[in-house]
């Protein structure tokens, strides 16, 4: 979560205090918004929280696609889903028979 009081810095300040601010990024996980001439221009973030953000976005996009499919009637019966499931899992797992 962005802390407006501490996570908005000028690019000049970032250049002067790079080590300290990078340490802060790793410690807090919060991104830094860097400004140029008082205008937000760049966001700097530690790699691990950024990866987590990307994963959450991909999850949300998948849910949105699924909801859109349901809305237009592109759905499958439960038995069809269970038949495809072992293939989707890479054949690594076996499923006991489930009666839909």
C-alpha cells in the first residue's frame, strides 16, 4: 500500500539516497513514486512484491474471463470438466471417480 507521506520522492532525492531507499523498498514492500518537477513519472518497486502483484492481476483477469463466459452462456457441464481435469493437471494426479 502506498504511504503518501513517505513513498513519494523526487528523482533527485532517489539519486542521492539510492541505497537507503532501496533498503526501504525491500523492508516495506511498498513502491516508491518518483517525481520530476513535482509530477509523478516513475514507480520503483522491489521484485518480489511486483511479482505478487502480477500474479494477482492474472488471477483477476482469469476470473473476469470466466464471468464473461458465463454471462454469454459458454459453460460446460461438471462431467466434462472432471473428464478434462487429469489432462489439465498434467496427468500427475489421479482422481477418484466423482459422480456429478
